[in-house]
C-alpha cells in the first residue's frame, strides 16, 4: 500500500530527514513559484525560500489563521492559497532537468505536458468548512489531491484492520465536508464495498437501520451522536447486531466514557468485543487521521503521516514553538498539496500530550502519534470558551460530564438569559432523556453535583423530556451537526 508500511518502519531521525527534504522541495518547487499568497508573503517578509531546509526553519514563516482565508472585504481571498502555475512561472522557477523529466513522462503516457500539469494542479473538487463562526471557506482539490485523499483513506482502512472481503456503511451526512468524502474515497482506494447513505438527513433512521440489517456490514462510520442514536433505535426494536465488529467515528471528540457506553449497548444486541475508533481531521488539511484497535476503550493516539505533513506544538498565547510532546496548540503544514496549500496553519485546537514517536503498544507500528485529548476550540470559540454566570468555562467539560453519566440516554445544554432580557442574569438548562428505569430525582442531583464539581457552575433547571422530543431538539436526523450545546442569549 503506497509507502505506508515503509514509512511506519522509519526511525525518528529518518522521519525528520524525510520531512526536511520534502519541505524544502515542496516550498521551492510548488509553493513559492505558484502560490500568490505565499510568494507575496515571502517577498514582503524577505524570506528566502531556498533557506527553508528544515522543520526549524519553519519559524521564519508567519502563522496563518482562518481570518486570513476570507474577509468581509474580500470573500474570494481563499483563492490566493490555490497554486496557480503558468508557462512563464514554470520556465522561471523550474530547472531544465525537471522540464525535460516532465516532457518525457508525458510522452511515455501519451499525454501532452499541459494535460499532465492540469491533472496535477487544476482544481476539480472542493469541500467547505462548516461556517459555524465565519462564512464557509472553500478548499480545492486537484486530481493529485484526490489521490492523496484516497491514500489517507486507504491508510486508515489498513489501520482499522478492515479487509477487502468486508462491507462497511458510510453514515456521515452527505455534504461538501471532509468526513463524508474521506470515507467515500478511502473505501474505493482500499477496494472495500461501501454503502454511503448520507446519514439520517437523507434516508432517515428507519431507512439506515433497514439497510444495515440487510447488508450486515462489519463496520459503520459516522458522527458519534448519530451512530449512538441509530444503535439505540436498533436496541429499542430488538434487533441483533452481532455482525458489527468495528465502529469509526468522526467530526466530534470521542471520549472513553462514550466508547464504553456505546460498547455496552452493542453487547446487549449481540455485538461483543467491537472496536470503536476515533478520528481527527479538519477541512484545511484535506485529510484525516485515525486511532488503531486498542483495548479497554483506550486511545492509541492518531497515527500521523509524516511524509504528508508536519505538525508543530506552540504556546497558544505567545506563539512560541514547544517540544513536540508538550501541551499546546496544533499547527499544520502540508508537504504534498497542489490546489489549496496551507503552511503553518493555526488549527485553534489545543492538544494535551502532544506528539510522541515510538512503537504503538496496540498495532506495533513505529510511528508518530498525536494525542487524542484535543479540545476543538476552533469549531466555535464563543460557545466552547464562554462566560456563564460570570464564570469563564470551557463548555466541552459540560459535554464530558453529561456524556459520561450512564443513566443519561441523551442530553442537550441551553444557555439563555432570564426572561430573554440581554441585561438579565445567565441561566443554564439541561434537557435530559433518562435511561429506562432511572430514578429522575437521584439522577437530577447527580447531574447537579457532577457539573458543579467539574465546572463550578450549577444548572438552573434540569428538564426530563421524551426521546422523540429530544431527537427533534438535537436535530439528529435533519442537521449535519447535532445541536448539543445552544447559546440562546440575545446579542446586545
């Protein structure tokens, strides 16, 4: 499988050498010659691209953030990050030896040089950011980039241990977002039979369950909240799910408590010893990384692709580059893109445990692994890091507590103002669908105690509602992302 197995056998020094070589070549052959944004940046900052030879040299290049990609005054700014080669630039920046190599390769393949360059650089596909805090930003793919998407998908399939004679279901929402297409193209590249249903929004939960029972896939892939909803629905119907062996989750953080809760549900339906995998990805990278099979709901960490990217860890306040193993904000640099290109992109994601190198204790691969303890502040900073009742809190802590209480079937958190008056005090309401047989009085007190202990903020009210009403509130079957945490406070 491409260079995957060779790469996972490299020692740390060899990985650094590989990344240094690819970084220097990528910047001087593709980025500086053809990127309007980076060529101007390098010239304005007097950065000599030829002197970018190692990871340490990346410090010369300023970080970029989401607002660098699109502004109100220039909504098309993202196009400046797309490589735009032409004959004049190619002749100016490429040595004659490379031009001759390209011409010979095209002749051997029976294509023109223009056709080969178009296949490598011309944008033919796009995905979008979800636009939670800003307008959606488009990221372009050439045929070359789609090949890379295939490669990363196939690497994940190999990591999961899914064999070519198995069948899988892609339950990610059908949308121009990374998760759906990474799964779609990865299955094709790995020669795996895959049914892409579009999630609950397209076929509905009944339709997805009917298809799953007929197809009997060994693995299903989707958003954690919808996978949980589907499994719970199958449980209510009394269906046997013993054919399930692997569940792959993306687009949201997957905790050990969630894995255990889902595993317990599956065991009651005959699906025992199911591996549950988390994945990590973001639109700007145009790829995703995954865990390998691990025991006891642990995370093996996300297995990285050192031939395709460089990650750095920085102090999110000062911007100082830290040791790879430190806690800090994750910075992404591509080593092998063609259409949209990102160098030193600040993800806004804070990782605890950083990046480690060594033998994975579960799959026994020698590789770089990213800790799965990631807080995705970039998704919605004003929601996840917010003042509630005068206390600055990270609302992901609320999610961890509520998702980890076994007696809770589903939940939603709403922050609002008293009487909807923007100048009134904050109120926090927790909507809960309890497990059958749960004592609501005891559960209510447990929720209050655990939330107060974890966040120092107590809910004003806990409302117990039925599952049907909860599904509608969360928009599990109608939205691309569930409405798990609502900030209903009116803007002043």
